[in-house]
């Protein structure tokens, strides 16, 4: 009889964690699992997973839209600020709504295992423990900033106590748990972010891909994945593009992802600042917003450089995806990137919020083909060694299978 696993999704868009989840679903499917997903994603996004799930339950039709708590590391407002109080109140509502939603789903589906795709839906872990169903949690980022730390302490304690296994995508994510909850050390596994074997394709036809995306055939392409958002460093990217375009006209800049231009004043202002550069006559329509690209690997395949200009430390999945295609990468000196990239060996590192350094690196790589090929080749070797299926998805499937067997 097939083992049944219920995945708890948290995002209503396609993001980096969505891509990772797809590869994980594929690995479980190949091992004969029956897969059900509880998700807020709309029908058109569900199609992204259609070959890997047997059924899905949609919970995103309410005004709140999602049960995901506002406890992500990007939610850095003080709990005593106007926005902070609003988010805290919404999270309280979402917490109890999430308990009800996940309780109903688990009782109905009767899974052998519950897989919580991110800590922002930890309600599923709590419910699983109450219903005596084993659960695992994937930790893909740091938890929220908290000046007084009481929310962080409660959150990490809940993650550690209600999860049977915890998969952290890097040492940084793992340490935030084990340093505060040492008793959880034996249940925390550092399993690096992984990519599918099909991503390691260096025999692509860049010309045909450019034609498909209606991109100029005679220009170098520099790409940033992450949309328009302060966290992703979009303003630094477009300012760097502006600097480069003053010196050369053989390059075009692409931005993929969601445009965050609604909400708090600082979010709107940041988007406006980005658009003031993007729409300026000086860049001559050489910065293109591509929106959400479902097959980002194809677009990366026709690019020359990937830039990850993050302003806050988090694992940059596109860096590994670019490496798998032998592309040159540039990233800011965040804790994650410094652990990931060996400077001038498999990539270039620049200071955070420094468009001038980004521009200098772009020019260096575009002007020095040997350097570009070297860091791209070394990145490819690292991606093969550290971020393949055997080091990620297969290890997770094995640990989950053992947990299910041990719980019977």
C-alpha cells in the first residue's frame, strides 16, 4: 500500500521555495508516494505541480488569502509599530485559522506524514503532533527579526518541539535552531538546497532561447531573479545597469519575479525609485521587467551573468541554478553568499548597497571572457558536487521513509 504524504504549501506565487518543492515532489513520486498538497496557490499555479501530485486542497479563497504567519525574516517591523501591530493581529488570526484548516485537512486525508514546507505554517506541525501524525519541517530562511526576541524565542521553541525532523538548507538556518534549542540537535539535518538533474544542461541553444523570449540576439544579457523588492536589492541592480549602459551599448538587463509596489509607503517608494531608473531615457529601454517566468532555467541559459544583489542574508537559489549552466555569478557579501561563493574562483562578491561595485564586476566579466569561463566552470563543478539530487531530495526521502516506518 502506498505511503501518503501531505505537503503544506505556504506561498500563493511561484517562488524559489516553490521550485525546490517541485523537485522534492518529483523525488517522492519516484519512490511511489501518494502525494496531496494543501496550498493557497490559484489553479493556474497548481498546474506547475500537475505531474507530481495526486490531489490538492485549496485554502486561499478567504480575504486573508493565506494561513502563512508574518514571521519571515523580511518582516522586520517592530511589534509596537503601526504596521507591526497590524501584522501581529493578522498573524494571531492566521494562527488559529491555520490550526482549523490543517486539522480539517489532516483528519480528512489521513496522511502517513505531514511535510511543512516552511516554518510560517508551523500550525500544521502542532496539529500533526496533536493527531499523532509524524511531521517534518523545511527551514528555508532565518526567522523574523525581533528586537525584544520574545516572538523569536516562542517561534523557534515551537519549531523544535513540534517537528519530528527539521531540514535546514544551510548551516546558518540550522544553527538558529540548535543554538537556542540544543535538545533538537539530533532532529536537525543540514540538507543543502538542491536542483534537478535536468538543470545541468550546458548544451542549450542560446539563440533559439533568445528568440523565444524576444530578446536581442546581438547583446550580452545580465539577469537578476527576485522581482522588484528591497530585500532583493533591485534598486542597486538597476543603478548598476545605468552605470554600465553609460559605457557600453552591447548589454541588456533583465529582472524576473513579482513587482512589490503595493502596501506600506516604503514599499511603494522603493518600487517608484526603481521605475524612475528603469524608465529613464538614459537606459534606453535596456532594462526589461520579465515578470514571473515559470521556466527560469531556460532564461538563465541564454544569459551571460546572474547578479544576486540581496540586501538581507538568505540562500540565493538562482546562484546554484546559474552555476549548473556554467554561468558567471555576482552576489553581495551576505553571510549566506560568503559561505556559498569562493571569491574570484566560482563567483564575484561585492558590498551590499554598492551599485558601483556591481557595475565594475559586470564590466570585468563581460570584458574578460577567460575569467567568465573560469568562474562559470568552477561554479558548475561545485553545483555538481554539492547541490545534486543525492545530497538533497534523495536524502530527505530516505529520512522521511525511515520516520514513517519508525512511527508505525
